[in-house]
């Protein structure tokens, strides 16, 4: 299979899956935006209405953080189960195994484009003025897509080794939900070393903070933080790529004969 | 005869709960020549499907070697390759064609041929979840015929649909296989094996127990089954 055929196949698998999924629900494609918004509503109710957050513009702050986090968490969790979900196909064809998690990750990209569109409209309605800095949204989204691809490919590989990793990955994304500054501000950490350490160790926290800087403050993110994000994404992507390249048969055997 | 596919001393072990090195088969030596149709016969669980997957490059053997002639495409002929119930027959057929390695244009062009072969009328544009088992089989067979590989591996998938469609499917398959394509056919249908194959191989207790003309090997298989208590 040529690269162009692989790209076509991943794109078609993603689009057809989304089409099939939307047909299962009365509200169809609307769920792409409704589902993350319901999560935001729940968090807003708990942290602002009930607990009284002191964060200015908390709703916008929460939306930028939560809507970008959901892209990551949903894509990685779905990618983790993608090899198992395509067990039947894997038993019948010798397709490259990474195509399955990549198709799932690509679905997430389509969904997130709609979510970003909604987020921008919401920020504009909230009085946030668009600036040149908003263009940084494009490299940030690309970096997030790379990070998701690295994590998603490795997650699928781990689940093909042992199903137990599925639970570990689900717990891991819950841990990241609390550690990435979604409903609290990382900049409120008084200890600068601790704050910087968290930004370095958790690329999602770094990403979400950069998104807020761009969309809410209209500022360009610091180059060093983007370089960190790129480095960390590549650190996940390169070993994942090498592993898939070497373990094609092993993956098929693990998944099909389980 | 040029061998398109050669298996040399191939063995396969799987890890099972009761046995970490369960031997599916071992010491398999087999050659498939250009234009040849070989039947693979054996009881359920004898490893026929696993052997086809080794030939189709889906599994690597635990030991031994499998070689394919340069540039030769080998694939399993499968019904309903990854059919998604919420998509229409048309969408599923298109997706199956891409999975078979066809380009976007080739897949689009194949749709009218598949639609005509399936003969399921307006259902072709309805979600597959609304299909009867026979309609699914028709769609599956129609898309499987788009497989253009030189070596086709068939795993007991020919008896589908009603009597009329089975006849149509048999004719279509024999027409497709009439050229210089090679076939490895797993089948329990004696007549089919006798009509289509020049050679047969009996897989029993993880080894090749007999190899030769379909009539001889089928007789050996019948005797083997007869011996079973």
C-alpha cells in the first residue's frame, strides 16, 4: 500500500465512522459540540456556581481548557481500543496496524475543527477581540495533534499487549484532568520551580496554558514552551513509529488470537 | 511451474491459558504455482485458517520461512470486509474496495459493478443493519470479487445466499479464477474441491498428512474422519 493509499484509507475510515456514528443519534453531528459543552456545563456548575471560583472569566477559562483537553482524552482512549475493535479486519488483511489508531485520531481532528469553530464564536460573543496572536492556534493545534498521535499509538500498542492497560490509560487521563490546570490556573502556583516543573513534565498543562495565552490574552506563546511541546511529542511519536514498524506481525497475533 | 508462494518447514505456536506453547502445526512444506488451485482440507481446529493467514502475511510463522515471488500480491478473499452496520451498502462497498488496496477512482468505478452483481435494488443505498443475512452475503461476495491479487486464499466463504445466488457466485468465482491467478481454497464441499482444484493437501494433527490429487486426498480425509472414535 502506497503512502497516498494509506492516507486515503485513514481519511475514509475516519469520515465513514463519523457518518455511521452520527446516524445512531437523533441529534447526529450536533453531538460533536454538545457533548464537550455538557462537560463544561457540569464543571461550571460545580466549580463556579457551587464552589465560587475566583478565576476571572471562569466560563471562558474553563471552556478553553476543557474543550482542548477532551480532544486529547477522547482521542487517546478511543485509539487505545482501536486495534481490538478492528480485530476482525486484522484477521483478514495485512494492513499496517498503525492505520487503525491513526483513523481514530483523525476522527478526533474532524470533531475538534467543529469545536474550535464553536469556541472562537463563543469567545467573540464574550467580547474577546481577535488578534494576530490567534493565528498561533494553528501551530498549537498541530502540536496537540502530534501529542495525541504519539500517546494514542503507544496506548493502542500497550492495550494489544495486555487489556489491563485500557484501565490504566483511563485512570491516567483522569489524573491528567486534575493535573493540567483545566479548572484552576497553573500560574497561581506560588513556587516557580514547581510550576515550571509541571509545565515541562505535563505537556497538556503547557498546551492548555498556551491556548489561554493566545485566545484569552492575545499573546504569542513563548518559543521555548513550543519547543518543549515539539520535543515531547517527537519523543513519543518516534519510538511509537519504530515499534509499529517492527511489531506488525506481533500485534496481529496478540490481537487476533486473544 | 513457477512457485508464487513457498512454505519451508513452517511451524506455528500460540500461547493459550492451558499451554503457553500450543503447536497449531509444524514442518509444513508447500508450494503454490502460478495458475494452480490447491485445496486445503482438514477438520475444524486443524490450523487451516491460521495457515492461510501465514500465507497472507497476516501472521509470521514461529519458525520456518514463507517466501512470495517478487511483486506478487497475496490476499484472503473475505466476505464483508469490515462492514459497518450504520453505513449504506454503497459506502461499505467503497470502503471494502479501499481496504483491498484499490485507489479512490478504482473504488468509485467498481461500485456500479458491485451494485449490479449484488442485485439488491434500492437496498444498496440503505444502511447495512437493515439487510437480511442473504443480502449481506451478496454485498460481501460482490465486493470480494474486486480483489485483484494474483494469489487468492479462500476460507470457506462460497456457500452464501439462496440457491440462485449460490450458482451465480460459483460461476463468477470460476470466471475470476480462470486466468493465471493462483488459489488456495479451504473447503469442506467435495464437489467444489473436485471441480476447482488440481491438487489437495490434508492437514491433520498439525502436519501435512496427505498431498496429491483431490480425489485421493478426499478419500484419505474421509478415512481419517471414519477412524475417529
